[in-house]
C-alpha cells in the first residue's frame, strides 16, 4: 500500500512538473512572438522599382514580380498553414496532416507552432532559440537548442523563408547583398551580427520565384553530425496579399537537388498577415 502511495505521489509530481514546463515554454513562445511582431515598421517606405535598379537582372525581375509598385514594405508576416509534415524518411515518409502558425521576422527570428493531430497527437514549436515538441500536449519527445548549431541552422531557415514570404525584408540594404549567378538565378546573402546565410533564388521569365535553395547547417544525416548540406524546395500557387505576390504552396526538404532529396515539409498556406499593417 505504501509503495502505491509513493508511486502515485511521484506520478502527480511528474505531471505537475511537465505542466509547469509546458506553461513556461508557452510563455517563452508568446514573449518571442510579441517581440518579433513589434519589429514591424510603422509607416514604412513604399516599393519603387528604382530601389532594385542596381541589382542583377534576375533579382530585379524577382522583386518587380513579388512587390507591386507603391506597396508598403512590411517585413514581418504571420502565416497560417496546413498541409503535410513527415516524421519518417525518404523510403518511409509517414506524412501526417499538419496545422501550423508562424511569425517570420528575418533576420531577427521566427516562431513556428506545429500541431500534428492523430491518436498520439504531436505539438510544439520551433524558433531561432529552441525546438520543443510533445505528445499529448505535455510529454516531451524532442527538446533541443540553446546552442550555436541550432541558432545557425534556424537562421538558414528563416532567411530562406523571407525570400518567398517577406520579400521586403531582403531588399538591398546594409547586411543584404545580391549577386547574379546566371540568367534566371540570383543569390542573396543576409548578414546579422555573427550570422550569415546565402540563398539562391531561381525565377522564371516573369520573375516568379520557382526554386529556393541553400547550403544549410544541419545534422539531418545518418551520422547526426552538423555540417553544411543542400536544402531547398519549390514554390507554387502565388496569390496577392496587400501588394505582395506570395506562394501559398511550398514543398521543401533536405538534400534538395540530389538523389537523396526528401521533401518532408509540404505547406498549404491558409492565410498571410502583416501584423500592424494598414488594411
């Protein structure tokens, strides 16, 4: 009887600890979301093609497609998305339907909240600081971050996502450098503090970005060792959102452009907003 009492007491203490940890993580995400939202410029400049006149031709084509003349240059976006997310591998993808919500504020950071419904639902968040996921809402199954490897990997992600969801954030300015690669490809390098990431953007004749690729600092390999390896994906279903033409379907994954390419992320965007923006 005493053993059962001790066991139940320890179980209750464990559950309380997990719930407290869950609350602390939620508050940290909320605080970071609010901080990133506050970065949104108030009364920003409006887009004019003269802003990109000195860029390589593919980059000029990209911006003139992505941003209509006179559009307020908001750099922070909130994205609601459905689609599929894989918990498996190239051979056994095991795609699960996903629901996710994100704030993107490159080059400062991002927060991505994910929910994978099912018998054993998985939920959690990813950011420039931590990756934290749980089953049943509070039992941790992944908790990593707080180090330079995670920061560098996450930075690559949100700089690349800025190319297709917040193009105003990568207009030429201090810390943003563009160079031509070929007739349809330009490379943007975004530097923020000690972090730097180069991303290739391939556009069609109209300037619509069709592929985004880069070398990402990642441990998504059999050795689980952090190193630079290909990452990227394709962009389709472009729609106009407050003067921006943005992709509402994004398919991306590790080892892009190789035989090992595995598109674990298949996003179907439901809505894109610019917090604090004029309607």
